[in-house]
C-alpha cells in the first residue's frame, strides 16, 4: 500500500494474484483480464496487430514508448521498445511469465 495509516486512506493498493492472466481472443478481437479464470474487467482500450500466423503485437492505448510482442509458437512474450507498432522495428526484451495457448 502507498500512503496509508489508521486515519488516512491509502493512495492505492495492489494485489498480486497467482492465477491472473490477460486473454486475447483473435476471432472476436477482445481482451479480458481474468483472475482464477473469472473475468475481472473487459479491456476495450487494447490494440492488436497480427504480424504472422504465430506473431502478435499488443499495445495499450496509453503506452507510448513500448508494446508487447507475443509468439504463440515459442510461447514467449517480449517488450518492444523504440519501435513502431505493427512492424518489426525496435529492441526486444523477454518478459518473465508463463503463457498458454488454447485451441
């Protein structure tokens, strides 16, 4: 928590949930944030670009300096900096975490 005491409410708090994931459905082009396989919130302000059959780029509308690149064959996610969305430009940094692909 940030800025909290017994008489002052916190400025914010964060919960790290072990079973949380961001899901994208290519057929409907919709994103959802799920905790324990239940939707927390529909995310309408996300953009996706399908570069190849196995390669997607994902960007939240407010992210100016980076976006994510998802390779469903390798099951890897990278943060792309200094590039143009929906292109092969930029520097990639592999993100930690597990990815599953559902068919």
